[in-house]
C-alpha cells in the first residue's frame, strides 16, 4: 500500500507543498495527483486511515482535505463504495441548429466515443410511448439505454424509444442510432428539443461520476421524418460541468 501511495503522493512533495495548514498541503498534493493523471478518472482514493498513516497526519486532517476536493468536484463519495476521482474535462459546445447524433458530434471534435449499454431490446410500449410515437395496438417499441463516453469520460445518459417498425433489431445499433435508421430510410430530418436544468440523483450521478446533487441538463428530443411522423423519443441527461448547448439568434424582419 505504501508503494502505491508513494507513487501518488511522494512524501517530499507533501513536505514542500508550501506553508499553511496540513490539510491544505495534503489537499494540494491530492489535486496535483489528479490533474497530472497519477489518479485517473474513476480511480478509488485510498482509505482515509491509509492516507493518514502514510502522511503521518490525523484522520481529521485527511477528511478535511478530502471534503474540500469533494466540494470542488474533483472527488465524489459513493455511499458504501468509497471516494472516487472525478477528472476535470474541457466543456463541449453543442449547437442547437443541427440534428446530429452523439457519435457524430464527438467525431467532429476528434474524440473517441464508446457506450455502456444499460438497456437494449424490444418491449411492450408504455402508454406514453404509444401516444408520443403514434404506435398502433400490438406494436412493440425498441428501447436503447446507454451511458455515452468520450475519451474515457462519461458525458451523458441516453434513453431512446423507437417503433420496432423502424428498428426491429435493436442489437444492430453498435454506435450511431441515426446511422442505422438512415440505412432503413428512417433517419429524422427535424426535431423538437426541450432542455431543463436538474440536479443529479442516484443512480445517474454514479454512472456519470459526479456528486449527488451536481448540476445536469435534462433533454427531451422528439424527432420527425419528412412525412411528419414521429420516429424517435429520447430523454438524455448530460453532465452540467461538461456540456454547453449553444443557439445562434438573429433579428427577424419586422
């Protein structure tokens, strides 16, 4: 354990971290380890007892240093699991004038994307899905729920519902849903999005590696074919510290 801690927090670094209270020195050393990559996103922080023994400080000192980093969003506590690193990331700007998929958005920025599936299959539709998608009785709905990740950072949780008429095999979606729909001539051409602010609750906060109560953006997208028929109902939850949605406005003719 000491070898692991030494790689993360060299004692000489702690001793030369400037003047001031011990907890501030420890806090700075932990922050340096996070920002330099010695502690990566999602890594578990060593137990407070181990940190206190290694740095020869009290557990109260360790707790105060950790509390500060939790408040700053660099660490998050998960009840029953421990304390984990939340690596800061550059904010992503998403224009609201283009109808694109998450995969296409990230590819334009040169980011490597992947997904962790939370749900994928055919189901009997809920009353809301039947109404929003205009489904006939007996029609099944494809549901796709996934954690969207860019450059190893979780950015969003997407939960999409599509009529099985357009997506009879949800397992065909590996990356971009819109790419699969395009092959079936069912890619949407327009959409209405509603964006609202929210605070993260469990289990979404854990999936996105942010503290419970952290700011998020809740987005509902209803997408349409050229015929006017609804093809997609998607509800997404984006990290508020990582995403900005940008709209260009102009003065219309009077």
